[in-house]
C-alpha cells in the first residue's frame, strides 16, 4: 500500500498508524484520518497554552507529560489483546487509551509538534519512549531520573552543553531510572552471558518496526474479537511490509482456513512448511494439509 509506505518512509508514525487502522477495518467502519490529524493539531495548541511550552527543555517536558496523562487523560493497558480500541489508532485517539506502542506513537507525534526530540524504543517486553535533552547548569533535570547516556556521539558537540536521555513509560508517563531499565530488561532477557544491559536495547526503533509492531497487535486484537476478515486485512499489510516473513504467511493461512478458503490456506501452509521445516508447527500443519478438504462446495 503506497500511502502507508510513504508515511513510514517520511517518519509520520501517527499518519502511518491511522492508514494501517483504516485499511484493517475496511469500508464498513470508516476512519476519518483527516479529523484525527486535526485533533493532534488542536492538542498541540492546547499543550502550548496549558503547559506554557516555549522551548523543549526538561521543565517543559514535565509539564507536557502532565498535560498528556492528566489534562488529556491518556492511559494504558498491558493486555495487548484486550480490546481493538487499544490497538486501532483512531480508537486510541477517541478513547484515549492504548497499549505501550500505540500510546508511544501518539505521545511522540504530539511531542515532536512541540519541538521535543522523542523516539520510540522497541524495548524487550515493553515499548518505551526516549527523549533527548540538552542540559546546561539550570535546565530542570533536577528530580528526574535521567539516564546519563552520552548523546554527543550522535551529533556535533556544543560548547557548554551535554546530551542526556530521559526514558518514559508510555503507559503512565513515568520517567524511568537506569536501574529500573536494567530490571525490566533482565526480567525478560534472562539467559545471556552479559552482566549489563547492552546499549542497543535503548536505541530508537525504525518507523517500519514501530508500525509492524502495532499491526501485529491489531491482528491479535481482531482475531481475539473474531473479526477474521478484518484480521486478514491487517495480515495483508504485514505481508506487504514483511514479504519474507513465513510466520505471517502461516497466520494468513490459519485465517483463510477459518474463512473457508482451504485452497488458499494450503498455499500459505506449504510456504511456511518449506521455509521453517524445523518449527514444531510445520509438522502439525503438514499433517493437517493432508486431511484438508479442498473440494469446492456444490451449488444447488
């Protein structure tokens, strides 16, 4: 889908998320993408007035976080398959409730409108936000658990300034300390030889990585709601973005089978079996394919 790919390439995460949601739900549930983008503009204007944001420093960030989670009352849930309204971007904006990745998209898109350097991080087990701040002797960082990561390797050194990162939980706006990040990392990644968390774990995710993550949540939420035709539309987008991912082909096969399209399902099953012969699911699917009835129904 050309418009989605263009939005991803231009790093317009919210626009890309809205297009993906619009395509997934189809024409039966129209999504007003323009109205959602205009809503973001209105929130940006309110934030400037409410939070008195004139320059994107740490004090302004504190006020913006308060604006986002108190004034706008955004909140989050860990249960990614709980409800489609937490995963479909237009519903996230309407109900102001989402998963870590959908909230991260809205937060970062709004923050960038206000001049903040905010990125999404595909942290193990939990999507995070990273805000880069340039601090001087009096910048408002006092009281915030800033991770003293050197940002100067990513840009030209500025005399009298040093870059620092603030890491934010998109579910509730908490600024996370380095110790908390380490604990979160090792609660998910246990069997490794390194005693410290690698720097790569805190690197920004690419735009396509963020949208693929969101689409996988949309797919899971729609399947959970038994909205199989719409879930199939989400998988079609995933296959467009990740054409060589055999697991998306497997999942499409499962949905096609559920939708009484066995001949098409077999094609996807066989692709998965060829690409992942050692996967335990391949053996089960191979046995299933042998017993699938591909005879078209007789029309009377």
